[in-house]
């Protein structure tokens, strides 16, 4: 059981880097295909185009600051 727990913990530590790489690759693939992506930054949602143009779409609430490794309960 301890080996299984260690294996799960090891996989959990790798998840942020792996998911970040997958997200970056998917974003680049979409832009390379000529489509736009939506991106949030500093309280706004922007549509980003393959040529680098950015169009502000909507103002949103500022993100909630979270310390890495912390748990948040959603009600």
C-alpha cells in the first residue's frame, strides 16, 4: 500500500508540468491551424489570433490567489 501511495504522490507532483505542456501544445496547434483562442489576463478575456492580434472580449472578476498545494472547498 505504501508503494501505491508513493506512486500516486509521484504522479501528482508531475501533473502541473505535464498539463502545462499539453495546454501549450494544444494552444499552438489551434493557432497554427488559423483559428483563434481565448485567454484571460489581468481581469479581461481576450481573443488571440494567429497573427498576434488581441481583441478584448469581456471584463471578468480578478482571479483568486491560490498557494500551490493548497486545497479549496467549493460550496
